[in-house]
C-alpha cells in the first residue's frame, strides 16, 4: 500500500504542478489524522505529524 500511496501523491502532484502535497490518513480508533506522505521542501518536517479530530485550524 505504501508504494501505491507514494505513486498517487507523485502523480497528483505532477498533474497540477503543485508546490507541495501530502496524504493524510485517518485513524478511526484514535480519532486522529496522520500526515504519512508529503512532497515539498519541508516534507521531512511535516511527515508523521499527528492531529486530533477535534482540533480546528487556528
């Protein structure tokens, strides 16, 4: 599945000529969002970021 998600993010990034892209996965058991895949200059910084579902953007 990792290879498929990497291919998806690479192809979608190229299709829209994006500066940055990420895939966020939802963990239903923990109620959290995890940034697992990212393409950008800061991809190492944002990869593995975890957000709680009840936390809004500030």
